[in-house]
């Protein structure tokens, strides 16, 4: 093809593109602002990190998050949130061996009781512990600490933080956890104690980034349409407007994996299909949990607000599964 022909074709393409609305052009480019929704409207006390949320039988939302003795907020409509006391008014004594505050809680309701797994650690260290607490109401100050569930040390190749309990249809309990190092792990849990099942001490590996950055953490597993879906946060949190956090997902036919993304890449080989990424003033979304509500599934997460000096804020979006993969909207 002659240079003149190439130039003419390029001009025609550019002219055609100028006739296309900007919003449509953005939608055609992966990773642009229009590829991801803004968080749904929330008001009130919305400064939060690593949120987990549950809806009580009376319709009240209970939200816990990283900080202090596990920070608490509540809402009656999933929009207006108010803060209350921490889950633990007195911090359990064993925490002092690892840190002074708790991180990344995971709340659920089983057998007539609220359960909350959580992590105790310091930033960047894998001398960490996962704890468990129970409550009949789920309210601040009502939690009884059940002690240590699982630990890692500075000589471990994994990090025992960011726990998530998954209860399968067959009644088996599983706890996924992990951050950086060799990635996301899983153990089987004894439903009677909430701790590791004595008859299965296997520590499964379900997601990792073996080359390049090791930055993967905050697992959360749900089962939909016959598949197990593993959500995780990739890249770097906690850097305000410099954060690069994002949420990705893979799915599997078995709870212990292997998990693959939409392109067939294993999550143990840096795979993961994007669910939420930075766009506009919504920076570094992650620390996610999934909640089944009366209207649909919702993804609950934090992001760093580019319009407020990178303050971590609460994000909530609905999730659609119509394509076989979760899509936030």
C-alpha cells in the first residue's frame, strides 16, 4: 500500500472517530473511567477501610472495618451511615503479641450467632494472627473473643491476615486468607469450634503472583451459578491518591481451586478478571467483601477519594451475574 493510501485511510478513520460521542469512545477502551461505575450514594460517617457488612433480620446494616478494636458503623437504608463504638470495648490481651489494633474483619451469621474473623498484625510484617469472635446481636461491645485461629511468623512464606469464611452447600466451612508473600491460602474449618479442622491440616494455595510484584490480598469467596468465585485485591493499598489497589476475580469448580479468570489464566499465575479499578476521583478500590442483600448482591469496599486528599471512603455497588462473571453497576 502506498504512503498516500495509508494517509488517506488514517484520515478517514480519524474523521469517523470524531463523529462518535466521547462517552462511547471511552467505553470502547478498557480501563477508562466509563468502564467502571462510581460508588453508589452513601452519606454520614463513611470514612472506612476494609469494610465487611451484614443485614440483620430486622433490616439493620452492621458494618465493621479496620481500626482500633474493629470500627463499627450502622445504617437502616444502606445509604446513611452512623458510627458507634468498636466491636471490642476492651481489646483481648493476646493481641499485644502482634499489634495494638485489628484489621480486615469478616462478619457472617451461622447457627443463630454472628461470627467475626479478623487479623492482628502490623503493616508490612507477616508476624500475624487471625482471631475469631462471636455475638448473639452483632452489636459493638457484645463480642466474645474466641482467641487465635491461625498464625504466621517472620519465617513463614505466607501472611495470616484478611480472613474470609465461606460455608458451602454441603455444610463444610473454609477460611481463605493471605496477603503478599506466596499469596492467598485456604484451610478447612471445624464448624463446632470455628477453628481449623483437626482431620484436615492442609493449607491450600488458591491465588498468587509468582513473578513480579507479590501484591495480592483480601480474598472473598462466594458461590453463584454452580461456580466458586474468588475476589481479591491486587497491587498497593494505603497510599492515598498514590494507591493502585484494584479488585479482580476468578472462578473454579471446586472451592479449593484451581481458580481461573475469564481468559483462562490461573489465579496462581497472576490471573484475575477486573471488577473495579481506579477511575476519575475513585482511586484504588479494594478491601472488598460481597453481601447478598434483598435487592441483589452488593460489593462493599473502600476507595481513596481524589477530591478529599485521598481519604478512604466507603464504596457500595450492586453486582450483576448475567454474563457468568460479576459486573459492578
